[in-house]
């Protein structure tokens, strides 16, 4: 019988990958982001479709955000 990869296995692998980050601060930020994001996904039972939609919203935010915050336009989406 083969073992299945669990969400916790994936989280651990992602966290371990940041151990090689040459920028210590970036490694710290990415480990924290990963921990919180993975906990959020588990907490709300996020589906792949919801994940894609959320990433789309974040991408759109990045495209319309300049030195001045314009995220209100995103809410009209």
C-alpha cells in the first residue's frame, strides 16, 4: 500500500524549501505566509475553484494598484 501525501506533508515541504532562501527576511516572511495561508485553506475548506478565483482577485489587485491605493475598483468586479 502506498502512502498518500497529506496537506500537512505539503505544508512541511513548502516550509522546508524556504530554508534555502538566501534572503533571511524573505524566508521568514514566506514561511509565515505559508503557515497562515495553509491554515486558512484548511479552516474554510477552500476548493480549487475558490482558490483560482482568490488568486485572480489578488492578481487583479496587483495590476491596478499603483502608488495610490485603487482597490475600490476591484470590489466592483
